[in-house]
């Protein structure tokens, strides 16, 4: 088997015609015969290129609205024949099959059809059959055939032909084959996932996920871990689709934390200006204010120590005043649905600060699948889009919350959904004043949040911590009264929690004895 294979004939059939004419012209200039189909052939002829119809190879016209045109032995034989096998060569000669050395195919835009909300019939019609079949055939026979499935590889093909004298090397063909199989796998994954949703199958027998490389990363969570960032094509507003205006490349931890920050602040879409500051995927401060800069200051005042080197997410376009305030400490990333010229000018001098903008906020209630790897498999679940309205709250204590307490309870409950369990959140006047996250004991989370609030009060020169008169959210029920009692000792006056403990009566009695108002949601927000 020769390492180098001459390229004499190319079959081109593409849905995305970006760069098509230039690429085909460059092939023709190198003496490559162009065979093509339907709209691709028409586009090439319109550009003045000599094109041979695939029907000339097969002896059959395209039929059934183009559904059948390349599914023929003349095509697949030309792709699959082993050029160093005497019997294969004899079969080709006997049946008039001509070899195809280069296959250029990009598939019907199925993913784009789904993304734009196409109906069931539209999506079905945009499932490509002939394309994947040819790609798999050509990729299998990469000993002799070069396969191209991405527009971005056109230049690489031409460079290879120039370097090898209108031939391709085995290493190049192997690389293209791997890319080709990944593309058909991703395509089939998109089709199967869409169909599972279309027919209401929540636990299909087989699940497939796929992604496209967005960037290689310097390392993962730690320098000894290799890592990369892949996008899934969903176009959900966030770190995957944001524009980066400045700063060095995002790291693995930056991407993870930025996603957590933006998903949290999106909960406040259409509301008063809001800011979330994230550190290690947990919020160290979340607040609303009359202005964006006020929201930032209030979020920062929850835990100034942890905010250093954190991620800032905003629910409104960034302005210069807020940018100036953010610049007072080191911040890794700022993400917002836009930034004005003044804000960008302020950040321009901060070379290590990354500014990301999106066109809008993500919908916090849009259904999304999440998955997590475990040894031997992976767990799949719906994204937590749980929401509780005020009317759904159940007051379980003798005292009902005041209007001010109720506002803070609802705010704290939203934040609790985005804090690692066990999660305890103290809120006062629309701002977190204490966050306890990721502890094995709920009472420990309650106490740690209170301790951090006391430390902040001392640093800010306050007479007492802001937990005095606060509302508290717990992401899951209090299994004992001790956590609730610890919250009351920190100054909390109202509690929101799911309820459902065997000791609910004991916890309610403790709340009544302390004069607390408590409401049950009937819904928990574990986050591991």
C-alpha cells in the first residue's frame, strides 16, 4: 500500500456552499475532475466550471425529490474499492466503476432546522441519508480516499496537494477520516436526541452526546489534566456563544465559573439590575439594586475576600461606572448581555480581565439536559428549572412573613438553586449577606454563613452583621431544629425551605418559639 495517493477525481455534494467555488476552482486548476450533484453542480456551472453530473456515473437520474442520487454501486464502488486488490480492480472494470479519490460532503442542515424551530416534517426532511453513507464509505477506505466534511478544511486539502504533488499522504487521510466519523456520529446524535424529545421519550434506550471543539485549553482544573472546550450547537446565550472583547484565553475553571455566574444572574431577567459574583462555581455575593453599580457593590459587600479573583455576571449591559467599580479589585471575567463603549474603554487597560458579552440572557426555564460522567457510564437529568410562585408557598408558622421578608425569601430561594448543597443563604433587602455552601452538615453551612457575615461586618465597621433581620433559604429541609436555631441566633427572622422532614413538627415548633416566620415550598434544590 502506497503512502501517497494521486488525486484525480473529486465528488462534491454540499449543503453549505461557503467557499465552494474557490475550492472547486483550485481543484480544477490542479487537474482534478469534478463530479457533482443537484444544487452543487448548478452553482459550480454558474461559476463557469466544468462539472460532470453524478447521473453520468450511475446511469440513473436523481429521483424522489433528490432523495435518491448517490445511493448506487457506481458511487459506493468508486469510494470503497481497494486500489491494490486485483479482484476489486477487476470488478470495477467489469461494471464500469470509476475511482473517486476525494469526497467533499457537508450534510443537510438538520441541526439548524431544529434550532430555528422547524416542525416535525421539516426536521425529518432535513435528515441526510446519502451524505452520511458516502462519508462512512470514503472514511473506511481512507487508505485511498480523502474525505472532507468541514468547509474549514478546504485550505488544508489544497496545502496537502501542493506539498505532495497533487497527492495526499496516509496521515492526512487518517486525520480526515477521524473528523468524518466524528461528524456522522454527531449528526446521528442530534437526530436521535431530537427524535427522543419529539416523541416524548425521556429515557431512551441509548443516549448520544456530541460536541464541536471550540478551543483547546492549557489544562483542566489542575495543570496535570489535559482539557478542551466543546460546544453543542444549541446556541444558548452564555459562555459558549459570547464574544470575548479582551484578555487572555479562558481557562477550564473560568469557563465553568462563568457559566455558573451567567445562569444565576439570568434568573433576574427583566427585573431590577442584578449582579452575581462567583468563586469556585458558588456565589459569594448576589444582589439587586437601583442601578447596576449599586447591585455590584451590594453583591461585593457580601464577601469581599472571596470576590477577589472571581467572576462577575450582570443582567444588564455593562456601563462605565460599574466597570470602574469592578476594576477596584482583581476580577477574572465579567460577562453581561452587552457593554457600552465607555465600559469597554475602562476595561481596555486591564489586560488580564476578560470581558464577555452576549446578545441576551439565557431562559432559566428552558428545558435542557445535563449529564455527568461516573465510572462505567454517565448520569443524565433535566436541568433544574424548578420555580415556586408566591401563591404556592405554604405558611407553616403562627406568624406569616411580612411583605419585606417575603421579597427576601423569594430572592434567597432563587439563589439557593445555584449554591452547592448543603446550601444556606441569608438575604437582606435584596442582597445576600451570608452564603454557606457545600458542607456535609446543614447546620455547619448555617453557622459558616453567619461567621462570614460577622467577619464582613467587622471589616466594614458595622455595629452588627447584616444577618440581623435577614431571611434565610435552605435548599433542602432542616432534618433537625439545630440549623434553624443557628439561623435565628445569627439574627434571621424568616425561613424558606422545602419541608418534608420526619421532624417538620419539631422544626416548626422551634420556629414558633423563636418568633420566626417560615414557609414551605414543597420543592428542593440539591446541587452537587
